C-alpha cells in the first residue's frame, strides 16, 4: 500500500515549509532565521495528521469487517497489518515532527524576543544614563547643555542648592542667536521669592540681573550666535554689582538689593525663569541656545581672576556650585553634549 499522490504532495509541501526558504547567496537575512509563515507550516502538518488518522481508522474498520465476515488469506492479512504498522509509524513521525516544529518556533521566537528585549534594555539604560548625566565626557566639566527650542518644558536643573550668601560671583559660557532676547540663562528661586537671583534678556529689553526682585540693567550684548563668557558679581554691602563680558568689565553699579542676604535652600534652574520654586515656566522667557561652565563662588572674584577664566589660562571651578556632569540634570528634551574646548570657544569670539 502507498499513500496517494495528493497526500504525498501535501506532505512534501509541509516538509519544505518546515525547512524554510533556501539560504541567501549573499548577506545574512536575520529575519530568515524564522520560518517564512509558521502558521502555514502548522496548518499543513495538522491537515496531514488528520488525513493519516482518517486512513488509519478506515483501515482498522475494514480489517475488522473483513476478518469477521469471511476471513482473509494469511499472507494478505500479514501484508495489511504490515502496511497498517507502517502507517502508524508514519503517523507517529508526523506527530513528532509537528511537536518539534512547535518547539522550534517557540524557541526561535523566544530567542528573538530575548534579543530584542536585551537590545531595548541596553538602549533604555543608555538613555537613562544620559538623562542622569552619567555619560562619559572627557572630563566631568567638558560638557554643555543644549536648549534648542523656546518652550516652557526644556530646562536644566542644578542638583545642589545654595547656602546663605552675602556675596557671589556667577560665571558661565553661553551661545545664543535667539531674537528678540536670549531669554533666561539661569534663575534661582526660594520659597516666598521666585526672583531671588535671575539673569534674563526678555523681548527687546537689555539683559537684567534681578536680586530679591530688584533689577539692574547690564550692558552686555551676546545674541550674535557666538560663544561668550559672562560673569556677574554682587555683594550685599551697598548692593554693589559688576558685569563682565569676555573678560572685560562693561558695567558696575550699586544699591541692588543692599544688605539682603541670598536665602539658602532654593532651586537653581538653567534655561527658564521660575514663577514658583522649580516651576511655572513661561516659554517667552526661556533661554534658547547652549550653556556651559556655570560656576558660583561665595565671594567677589578679582577682575584678573575673571580675565584668566575668560582667556582660558585658568580653570577655576566654583567653590559653591562647580560645573560637573553629575550635578546637572536635563529635562523635556534638553540634552548634554561634549563641549568645545575653552580655546575653541575663545576663537569663536
């Protein structure tokens, strides 16, 4: 006895489908690791299995009927039983093949899923590291914060806060071509006073330094798309202030919040002006551009010290707030990138 041609063709189709497409001559198609259509393979094998099962039942029925009615010659009965045994073995092989195929599909699908999950987890970890500021820059201060859009949700945050201060110097490098006004490079807010310290250029107004919501206009001009080094100094004694651009003192004044100590424990934000502590940003006051080397000291730096920082002859981190990667978080699409060297920024002036 032999299986009909149609069934053999069906079995051949299932076998070919199991083997999958022929290997490609060039390159490795990773998607080819999986059968082309796993569902089609299982369906074909299931049909073959059902056909064989039906034939087996039919032969058993015929055998029982013939034996009970007239009896069969011994040799014919022996041949029939042998054929029946072969059919049973073929059926069992097909069952085993189907189980193997199901197992293979499961294993390959699991392997692909695990590989995909592993890749996604690695990517997620990398993104998290970048967001947390743990990325490997050449040195802890060799980075800049990029704030490319004027929105109310892109910003950087300094993790450390300020102690009570009776004097300070704040220096930073910035680059912006935003118009009108570069926005707010930084702001420091405390409970009860959102404008404890703010540097802002809003609309067509000059750059302003706010301390305890009191205002001094600074003669600084930085919205030309080039890197500039900016420093502001202040002391509570008579409210004296100074403004430096690229190492040159361009302005000085007094009576800016005199005898007012800077309150401790507030929030330092890069790129946004705070209307409440740490929040309520206004997109029209957002800084657009890049910031780096934001440092704060608890004293008024000497003019020569500021010159030396601006001309790259001195690297002097702030003793209160130093510019280091793990002290700056970024949010809302703001990002941290390797910064140009001090000398490269200098050439940009």
